[in-house]
C-alpha cells in the first residue's frame, strides 16, 4: 500500500470521524436540551409538590367539611327515603282504593246489566202476552165467521166439503182448531226462540260492556302506574338535585348558627311585644270607637247639610217666584214707559211737521183754529199720558214695598229699580219739555199765522183754502196710514225683542243664580267635610305617633335592658361552662393519658420481659412506672405530658366534645410514643 492510499484512507477516516463528531455534537445538543427540559419539568414538579403540600391543610379541612356534609346528606337521604316510604304507603293505599273502586264498578255494571235485562224480559213477556191475546181474538173472530157461514152451503160446497154442516162441518171445525193451536204453538216457539236470542244478545252486550269497563279501568291503572313511574323518576331527579342544594343548606346552617344566639333575645322581645300589643288592644278599641263616633257625627252633619240644602232650595224657589213677579211688573212698567216715550217722540215729530206745514202753507185763521183744536187734542193726549204716568207711578209706589223687601236679598234688583225710577224721572222731564215745546210752538204758530193772515188774507184766501183742504185730506190720510203702520211694526218688533231679551236674561240670571248657590253650597260642604276629615286624621295621627314614640322608646329601653342582662347572664354561664369544660377536659385527659400510659407500659413490660429474659433480666415487676423506673424518669414523662397538653388547643364548648376526644386521643398517643421512645432505650 502506497502513501497516497494511506493518505486517502486517513482522509476518509477523518471525514467519517468529522461526520460522527458532528452527529455526536448534535446528539449532545439534543441531550442538553432534554436535560434543560427535564430540569424545567423537575422544577415545575417541585413547585407543584410545594403547592400540593401547601394545599394539604385546605384539603384536610375540606375533607372534614365534606364528611360533615356527607353526614348531612345521609340524614337528608334518610329523610327522603322515609318520605319515599310514606309515598309508597300512600300509593299502596291508592292502589287498594283503586282495586275497591274497580270491584265496585264491576258490581255496579253487573247490577245495571241485570236490571236492564230484567226490564227487557218483562217487556218481552208483556209483548208476547199481548200478541197472543190478539191472535186468539183474531182466531175467535174467524171461527165465528166460519160458523155463521156454515148453515147456507150449496150442493157443491157440501159435496166438496167446503164450509160447515152435517158430519164434515165438525171435522172441519176440528181441523180449524188444530190449525189454530198449531199456529199458536209455532208462534210461541218463535217467541221463545226470540226470547232466548235476546237473552243471549243481552248477555253478550253485558259481557262486552264489562270488558270495555275493565279495559278502561286497566287503562286507568296503566296511567296511574306511568304517573307513579314519573313520580319515581322525579324523586330520583330530586335526589340528584339534593346534592346541589345541600351546599346551600350547609351555608344556611352556618348562618343559622349565627342567628341562633339572637333568637332567644328576639323571642323575649316578641313576647314583650305581644304583651304590649295585648295592652295596646284597649287603646285601639277606644280609637275605633272614637272613629265610629266621628263617622256618626259626620253622618249627622251630612243630614243637617241635606236639610239646610232643602231649606235653601225652598227659599231659592220662593225668591225665584218673587223675582219672576217683580220682573213681570218691571217689564210691564218698562213697556208702558217705552210706549209713552214713543208717543212723545211721535208727538214731537208731528209737532215739528205741523210747524213746518204752518210756515210753508201759511194757513189762515181756520187753519189756526184747526191747529188749536189739534193742539188741544195733543194737550189732551199729553194729559192722558200724564194720567198713565201717574198710574204707573202709583203702581210703582205700590210695588215699592215688595221691591224694598227684595233689596235685602238681591242688591242688583235695587240698582235696576233705581234705574227705572231715573228713567221715569227722565220721561217726566221729557214730557214737561214736550209740553213746553207744544206751548211755544202753539204760541209762535198762532202769532205768525195771525200776522201772515192779516198781511195776505185777501190774496191767498180762496187759493189757500182750496189747497189746504186738498192737501190736508191727503196729508192726514197718508200720515195716519204711515203712522199706524210704523207704530204697529215698531210696537210688534219692540215687544218681541223685549220679550225675548227679558226671557233670555231671566233664564241666564236664574241658571247663574242656581249655579252659584249650588256651587257655593257644595264647595262649603266639601270644604267642611275635608276640614273635619283632615282635623280628625291629624289628631289621630298625632296621638298614634306620640303613643308609638312612647311605646318604641319604652320597648327599646326594655329590650336593651333585657339584652344587657341576658348577655351578662350568658357571659357568666359561658365562663362557668368554659371553666367546667376545662376542668373536665383536664381530668378526662389525665385519666385517658394515664390509661394509655398504663396500657403502653404493660406492652413495654412484656417486651422488657422478653428482652430481659434474653439479656439476663428475669421477673420484671408489674405496676406503675415508679415501680419499674426511678422518680426522675416519671418526672420526665409527666413534664413531657404537661408541656404537650399545654401546647394543644381544645374547644371549650359542649358541642365540640367529639372533636376534643379525637384530638385528645391522638395527642395522648403521640405523647405516649415519645415517652416510650425516651424511656425504652434508657431501660435497655
């Protein structure tokens, strides 16, 4: 082999070694990563173990709580089982009642079918008897007919044996009787067969009816069984739900333990409250009586108010009647005054027309005489108007007494009457002015006419006389017609307007007066009632609030006193119980530990006996530790027991003595094991 081959081999070996080195380096990296992962897992597991160790105490307490909850759940399960047993008993009773009901129904169905069958049988027998009687009647009638036809047979009838007569008639009668009897027997047989078929059908119908009833009862039983199964499933579901409710029950029990202490105090307070409520009952009765008296007073006041309202209504009706009378008189007076005013206005117009006509026409002395006569007529008319005014004044004076009586109740009427008086005075002044004007016109017209008549007497005498006559006639006729029409129209319109206006005004005033009186009266009644109710309620509320404040203060003070006394007594009793429990625990602990030590000592004695025999020690003494060990060893053991008992914490309440016994037993065993470990090598 040459050097080149060796170099090639070495290079190949180096390359292979480098590949292996790279592979090994990769494996080393992977191993280092795995080592890091394992270390991380180790640390994680360590942390988990630490956490688990820290959670051991919580788990132990949880286990204790779960055991207690398991006991409670067992108790609840026992109660539920008892409840299920009770329900099973109830269901058994229901099944028995169902069976009895089923038997009763079957018997009832049988009785019903039997009664129906008996009724049908009686009906069938009645029908059969009736049918048989009818058939017999029919046969008898046929026989009678045949016998009646038997005496008048012909030769051919006798020869061929038709009808009755001689020897053959008897034979035929016998044949007819046999046929009748055979038909009756056949009918009876058919009826008997029908009776049997009906009885069979009735039995079949009764059987089917009973079968249907039994099937219905079985269906009901199946439904009840399905309902029972559903109830059982519901019961199991409730049992499953109980586990979720037990946690809530445990929490509630914890809270009940907190509230249990307050229950006695609250019971005492409740008893006190009941006693005070019994004491309060007479007060409430007295308040109820006061309320009834107030209601009676209110009813009496309401009755008085009704009487007063009735009196006011009567007075209002009287006033309304008086007002209507006064308004009627007032309307009549006003109408007459308005008519007088109209007449006066018409008189003024006519006087003015007369003056103008006199100036224009320049009548003569005859016209002056006519005018004087017209003036006299007008004066007479004015006198007539005055007389009417005087009559109206007298009537006004007569009605003044009634108006003065109504003035006290209604001030508005007085103002209206005063206005009417003022209008009457105005009309008087106007009448006086009209009189003066007529006198002036008369004097002026007379003077002017006399002057003009003197100046133009000769020239205008004939012409004026003829023209005056014609125009006078036409003018008088036209004026009288126009005046009559206008007066009639105006009077009718005025009367209608005044009547409508006064009617509307009276209705409005009447309705307004009624509304005002009713509203005032109702408002007054409502106000008085509300004031009475508010006053009574305020008095009652004030008295109730005062009594309630006094009662609450006294109750609170008494409750506080009782709570303080009960709390002091409870604290004293708790201290006494705690001291007694400590003493009992110590005595129990000492006795228990002494018994355990004696038992352990007996075991040690047996071992020492075995080993003493083995190591040359014979006949070890049996007795207390002072017999086997010296006083120093006993003192060491007692000091160890006392130190360990002082480090233990016991519950001093009577409800936790079971836990106290468990802890005492475990503590005593631990102390005994430590004492044995301390004593055993010493003795060996």
